[in-house]
C-alpha cells in the first residue's frame, strides 16, 4: 500500500504564496515521474506540474508562478506557488508514476485563494 504525506495547503489572499510538499512511501529507484494535479469544484482534475528527472512540465495557467522540484529525498516533490489567484483554488493531489507503469495518488490537500 503506497502512502503519501502531503502538506503545506491552506488559505491565502490573492498574490500570496504557498509551498506544497509530498513524500511518497515508494522506493526512489521505482519512481519515474512525480507531479501535482488539481481539481476545483465542478471541474475535471487537471495537471499542474510534473517532474521526470531534469524535465519539468507546467500547465500554461501556472507558468512563471509555480515551481516544481524534487526534494533531497528523491521520493519527495515540492510545489512552490507564488502570485496565487482565486482561480488557483482547488484540491491539489500528489501523483507518482512508477517503473511498472502504475500510478498512485495522494489524498489531496486544499488550497484556497480568497480575499
């Protein structure tokens, strides 16, 4: 059973910052890709950012504002979110894709941007 520890969510005003962190109970050598996805009420889940080795992918809506990185423990992934907007409000979930092709999801953490 893969477990995730997600942290760093919360409520901030527009223009604020948050840093999300995720640690997965997966052997580092098994991990291909880690990333963050989000789902706002009434919307489908969408990609925020993923990281595979040195390669990163961002949704157009977060480019220049969000930065994804792997932690010192390579089974961790962080998401630095700056210049937050109300439309960034969503449940953010950590995802890990492993060498077997299976993907695993964290339980999600709420981010709310509101004045």
